[in-house]
């Protein structure tokens, strides 16, 4: 897609400084961009990369504009403007309509004529696929599932258990929605399966990364509210509830019945134990284990810092003695106090 | 499925207090249940939720029975009885029999007539599928694999390397059984692949969660004994041996040749290094790293607790100085001793 | 495949001590091996297992040769020689050629006649599949992707975004290459997707384990150089760069734009935050979180050691008080100094 800088400025609601007649047709980083491409600077810390860019224009904030050798598109939120420019310059290819002859579709499924069902898809009875939805190759959609209008299942997505997915979802390959939760009752010396009879409800504008798994509820539903964004290889257990516009980075594991507020962020590799509650606007840093509810907005962390292996081995031994060390310090303090030398 | 309370009490071996003629046909939580549904209370801590339930009956322990506003089904293990009630009220839909016309089945595969092979399945030579087994859509079953009677592969399961799966397995979507282990020999400045020539042996009544991976042995087999239960996104490396009735929660990673005893539990996100042994009845809490063998039954933990990020940053610096701090305390203690003020 | 010990010694460049006319046709561990099989000993620590082996020959180092009851194949790197013996004794089955009738191949895809496209594969427009490449069942290859000669995609592999894979790749089931990275811009109270328009470039001789995900770049490419080896369930985010011959164990998560050097190893469960640089020859031990760049070759670690749960709970409380404890020790030291008793 090609646009003049004047058109682009208008669409981005940015202030153009430079020749509005120049045509651009792509985006690239400051160092990779060639003439005819637009770049962006979202963080002043990288301002030094501006000097040598060959981009025809750079999307940036007022504070960085002086340093650009090219035309600039000045705006308040350059990263958001860059995202919008990418959507304009790289519109998704129009999807086909209809059902590929090598898809297997149950006669009791209802598929809007403007939707697309790709090759190798299996669509079971009672499924409803909304207008303009696009199912890439080899998706398996189990009985009774609903997929909202304009949702895109890229490829090899499995949706089971009568899950309902809202409008404009993007679901990446290998995702499994509606698999059984991990429910077992201990009976004598073995485990008996607890049938998982709940479902999954997913709001509008949700994105789910490759190979992520979202289990159906045991009783009642697992819920992702509107605008939730989930990265790759995230595990969402049964009856988890994730509030609107929360973002979950890769490799996070969320145990059963955890309830996460709105506008939260969980960084990569975070783990939550089950049955806890996280307030709105809570941010958890990478690889932290959350073992208790968090009632207060804020940023929370756990973990030990990286060390040279020899230093770590010495310190690790001491971690096992930390309570004892603490008691020894207390004893020393008492002696000092008793001897009245604490002045 | 509908049952009278009298029938249900009989099947659960529970004591009914209430009208045995009432019919129930579903299960729900105490707060969601409507008349005609059964609920349960497995933990007295939630007893307050009993008061307002609209359930027709509640499965619970003697100690909680007094607090229910409804009929009660009193039993020793309410959670197990609830699981059984769920199996009774929600029997799995009867599976189809035969081979879907859009499955690809090698003529040298042996499939019991009562088994089902779903659309898009690929079944290679020498495969044996037992009576009543059910392979959902798009499963790939490699040469020589054996799947025991009444096992269910939900959808998109891959089984390779001549793996043998026992009776009544439940394998969820995206699982890969029998992929190559991560075996490489360092030669000069690069890695040479070590061919993985072992297989996978899985006992009876094993359940494996979505997107879990279980590698074939390098030499000899990777083994899961009877009754092992594995959650989603677990990685089981080559030649791991998991003892009967052990349960492995989501996102656990088990390195090569680790040997886990019977009746163990690994909570979410636990990691085991290779070539270690875990005794029977060992329980590891969430996200712990296990770097040594455990010879004694018990509960083990690692990790740091969650803190406010500012506090964590101060403490994290000190973790790197912990051995030094310990030595400073020792020095202080020596001074105190030398000065004979330690009384 | 059967070989005489003389032939095997020759092919392995090993010194045979024993009867060169004996025929061997398989490999097994020291304890499992039967006559007609070869075993190996790569670590002198396990030398005691030699005594009772029934193997016809053992691949080992000079230092262990005296202890074998059988013929020996003496060499400098027994593990590498064992790997080579495995490749000789278990050659991969020759792949079929052509396109399975139940594959869906776009007429604008270019597939070398010696390549194999298995049942259920979907190959989109502009794809190029090199000579001798083998795509197992149910792979999805998106528009414009290139797969190098003699690469093997075992089954159910998804490759999108015009990714280019080099020669002799081995890609295991469930892998997703070229899915969207996790790119979002915060706009008011919600997230806007940042279109991911980069691709993935993978060098020669790369192996990628089951259910691993490798995202396409946001702008520019995600890059895996030659000889990179990746285990199962690894997450590689957008614009990561992994240097040649680095090895990444299972369950590792690498955040966006991280740059890893050559000949590095990341053990299982390691996590890297984004935008950092790791020098060549860096080794990170299991489950460590890397939050800063590493400029120096060496071995690095983080994490707390496993403890009995009761001890851990006492120590965990103290981890939250560590900075305070450190300050208390400092205060004690000052008192001692002030009182001049520090001798």
C-alpha cells in the first residue's frame, strides 16, 4: 500500500514537517529503512540512530524532531502512530469466502457466507462462525463453539467445549481453547478424574499467542474479558478470570480459579497459584511466583538476580541458612544492648 | 442425564437427608446452582456459601451438613463423590465407530472395529488401535504405535516412535509423544545429533494435558507408569521415568533420565535437572528448581516470595552479597567472643 | 543395519581391541545391551556398569578400556563416536518422493521432485521446498516460505510469514515458526496491535524441538544462525538473534530483540528479558532469569536452592527482610568500631 506523506500525516493525525508529496510504501527500523520507507523513534534514548537513517520520514515526538535528517511526522504517541502506520501500509490480505473443499463441516454448523473455512478444518455440529471470520488451515472447532465476526484463527487452532469467542479475535497456531482442566480427586491410592463441564468465554478484541492453552471451567466458565492480550505458550487453567485489557507475556502459567483484574500486566514466565485475586493495574515482573492475593495496584517482583556461578553457589548455601543468620544477628544485637555499648 | 436423589445417593454410597424423589440433572457451584442441580462443598472453609444455594441437594461431609438449606448427600470424601456425580450426570457422548472417509490409514494398521478414527487423522503402518479407542480429528499416529483400548485422543495429538499407550488414556490436543529427545554431542565447534532410538511406554489410566511433550528415549524408553496425570504444557525429556499415580501440574519441565517415584506431586512450573532420583511421596511446591536427588518423602520448596518492586530491588542487591554478609556476622561474633561480652 | 566391529572401528576412527569379525546391529545401554549390540561409556564415573555388560563391544576412552569384559572401541570422544555409531546403525528410513494425494498444494508453490509432501499438508502460494526435503503429515506452510534441501519437518509443523529455513533442518511436531510477535501499543485504556511485518531467517543444520514457537520480527527478522539447536517448548520472541552453534534447552523463554552470542548454552527454564546482549560462550544454568546484558564469557546462575518446606518458609520470610538485616549488621559493625573492640 502506498501513501503520500501528506495522506499519512492526515491519517495519523500527525504534524508533517517535510514534503507532503513524497510517496511511502513500507516501514523499517531507522537503520534498515530505505528511501520510500517510513521509520519511527519511540524512545529518546535511541535518538542517536536518527542521524544516519535513510528513511523518507520518521514518526517521532516533538522532543526528538530536531535530530532527524528527513521529513518528520510529529505526534504525541509515536509508538501508537507507528502501529497505525503499519496497519495502513500493510493491510491484511483480503480473506477468501466460503468453505475449502477439503474442510469437513457438519451440516448442523452455521457459517456466515462471508466467512472462510480453510483446508483441513473440521467443524462439528452446532458451531456458529460469524461474518467475515477467517479460519486458516487445519483448525478443529468442536460441537457448539461460537466464533465471533471478523475473528481470525491463523492455522491449527483447536476450540472445544462449546467455547464462545467474541468479535475480532486473533488466535495463533497451536492454540487449544476448551481442553479439560486438571481436575482430579484423590481416592485411596489413585486419582479419579473430575469431569470438566464448564466452558470458556472470550470477549471482543482478544489476541492469543501460538501454543497457548486455555482450559474449560470445571463448573462454570473460564473467562477472558474484552481486549485481553496473551502471548505464546501461556497456560490458563480452569475457571481463571482475566479482566479487560490485561496483557500476559509468554510462558506465564495461571493456576485454577485465579482472578486477575483489569489493566494488569504479567511479564514473561510469571506463575500464579490458584484461587487468588489480583487487583486492577497490578504489574508483575518476569518469572515471579505469585502465591498470595494482591489487593493494591502497583508493581511486584520476586526472584534472585543473576550472578557469576561461583558467587551464586556461595550465596545459595547462605540462602538455606538465612533464618539462622537472622537469629544470630538478633543475638548479637541483644548482647550489645545488654552490655550497653549500643550508643 | 437425570437421576433421583435416591438413585444418586445409592450410586455415590452417600447418606441422603431429604426427599429422595426429587430429580436432578446437572451440577453447579453453590452460588450458580438452580433447582434441579446438585452442588458440593469439599472444604468447610467455604461453608458460608451453603446458606444461599438454590441447589436441590449438596454433596458434603457430615460436619457441614447442618448448615445446608437443601437436601444433603453426606459422605466421607465429598470431592470424590462430586467427581463421581459428574461422571454419572454428564456421561461422555457415545463415540462413533469406524474410520472417517477423510482419514488416511495405512493398510498395515490394525484398528479394532469398535474404535473411531476421526477426519484428518493419519495412521501409519503397523499401528494398533484398541477396542473402543477414539481418535478425534487430525491425530498423527506414526509407524508401529500402539494405543490401548478405550483410550481417547481428543484432537491433533501426535504419537511417534512406536510408542505404546495403555488402556483408557486421555490425551488432549496438541500433545506430542515420541518426538526426539535433545541429544547432541559436542564435536569441535559444533553439535552432532545423537540419534534417538528409544521409545515411550505409557501405562493404563494416564491423562496428558494439552500441548504437553513427551520425548522418546535416547536408548531405552521414557516411561509413565499407571495412573500418572499430567497437566498442560509439561515437558518430559528422554528417558524420564514417572512412577505410578504421580501428578504433574502445568508448565513443569523434567530433564533427561530423571526418575520420579510413585504418588509424587510436582506443582506448576517446577523444573528438574537431569539424572536425579525423587523418592515416592515427594511433593514439590510451585516453580521450585530441583537440582539434587530427594531420598526422603516430604514437601520441598525453593524460590523467593513476592515483594513490592522497590523492596525487592533493595533485597535483590543483598542476595548477591549474602555470603559476604554471613562472613561479616561471623566476624562480629568472633569479636564478641574474644572480648568476652557474650553473656 | 549390520556392521562388523572392524568396519565400525574404521568408520568411527576408533582403535578396536577384540575380534573384528563380530557383527553388531544395534546400540543399547551397558545394562540393557545383548550380544550383537554395541554400548558406550562416556563418563568414567559410571565405569562400574562395565563389568556386567553383555554388549559385544563398548565404545569408550583409553582410561576406561581396562575395565571392559568385552571388545572395546577406543576413541578420544566416546560420546561423539556413539552418536556416529547410532547414525550408522540406525539410518533414517528413506523418504518417499512426491506429493500425497491428500495434501493441498497451491499451483504457485515450487516443490523439488525429490521432496516429499505428506498427507494433510497445506502448501500456499510462492512456497519453495528444496531437494530431498521431507514434510511429514499435516504441516502448514504459508505463502512465500522457503524450506532448504534435505530439511525434515516431522509432522504438524506450521511455518508462516515468508520464513526461510536453511539446509538439513529438523523441525519437530507442533512447532510454530513465523507467528506474530507480541507487539502492542498502549492507546488510552486499551492495546492496539502493532502489525508484525518482519520474518524469520533460520540457517543450516538447525534443530527445533516439539511445540517450540519462533515469532516473526516486528520490523526486520528473527534470526537463528547455523547449527543452533533448540529443545521442546522454547519461546523465541520477535527479533531475537541467536548466534551459531548455541543450544537452548527446554522451556526457555527469550524476550523480544534479545541477542545471544555464538556457542552459548541456556539450560532448561531460563528466561531472558528483552533487548539485552549475551556474549559468545556464555552458559546460563537452569531456571535463571537474565535481566541484564552479559559481556563476558562464563557461567552464570540465579535462583534459590531446594529446601525442606518448613525450612524454606522460615527462610523465605527473611528474604523479604534481607536489606534490613544487612543494615542491622552494618549498625552492629559501626558500634563495635566506635567502641574500639574490633581487634
